[in-house]
C-alpha cells in the first residue's frame, strides 16, 4: 500500500490550497483507515496537523490551524483532503498524510510554501 499527496505549491499569505492524499494498491478498505495530516517545516520536527476517523464523523486539529484548515475524506473516491485557508508563512512545510490501520503508512510529502 502506498499513499501519495498532491496539491502543494507556492501561495501568497492569505491564500488557499487544497491537498489530497490518495492510496494505491489498497489491501484493506479505505474507510477503515484513520487518516492524519502532518507537516515538517525546515529545521523543525514533524508535527501533527489534523486527523479524521474512518467515516469522517470525528476530526481534530492542532491549535495553530483550527478554524483555517479543514480535513475531510471521500470514502467513495478513496481520497483524503486538507483544505487550507488564510495561509501564513508559518504554514510553510512539507505536508504528509499518514494512514493508520492494521499497519501505518506515510506518503512522500507535498511541499507548501507561503511567501509574498
């Protein structure tokens, strides 16, 4: 099983991006994975950003993105999303998805740069 992120890029402060995370070669139902977004800024440790449970009924966020980011999933399309609004330079990082089930899997990351 592999998970791949996409949607990163360069954006100005106050702008928006939507990240996606898509699995390949699933051996377990997508809706049984608890999914997370993490990020790692240059020179810093990887940190938790947001999480969503299997059916999407429960989500949680780190304080710094609460009210600006929205995590969601489409279990028909087997895709997880992170809608990021009102971006700031402090959101600059490589963003990773993590899927937790019988085993855990990480994507390769997608880079987000917020700069004027």
